[in-house]
């Protein structure tokens, strides 16, 4: 919203302040205020991430990266699977079906429990951040 106001305010400054030097100084101060506002917004957005990264609790600081490492491993596994498919398409199909069956063997109640726990954790962390900090 602040960004949308700068252009009209600059146009208003052009009309209200007749002195060129004073006009440019007013615009400079407006731009500095805008830069300061943007910096404060970025700091506010980064502070929860930095707090998590600097947390003494190993689960807090490692949970997100660990989950991403699992996803990276699954994605990187597609490279050798491409080679397996080029050499023996039937074997690659069997591996894929086996992996699909392995994932399907996880009970739905466990998946739902994981989803509720993940969403609950995310909601609680968001509420704490919104409230203004994490209790120690």
C-alpha cells in the first residue's frame, strides 16, 4: 500500500512546493521513509525464520530441513531410475509399482495423524509468531 502512495504524493509535492531544491529534498525524504518501511517489513518477515534457525531446540531447527532432505532424496532417485528404465523398462516398472505399493501400505489413519500434527504444529507456530514471540 505504501508503494502505491508514493507516486501521488510525489505529484502533490511537485504542485505544492515551488522551490526545486526543496521539492527534491522532500521527495528524497519520502523515498528514504519508503526504504525504511520496506526494510522493517523484511526484518519482520525474516525474524521468525531466524528465530527458528537459532533455536536451541534441535527439533525446531532441523525439522524443516530434514523434511526437505527426504523430498530431495526422492527427487534425486529419479535420475538412476531413468537409467534403469533405459536399460530395463520392465524392472523400472516393477520398482515403481513396488514403491507405490509400499506407500499405499501406510494406513490412512497414520497419514491423517501426520497431517493433523503437521497442521497443528504449523498453526501453533503461526499463532505464536503473530502473538509476538515464542514463549521460553
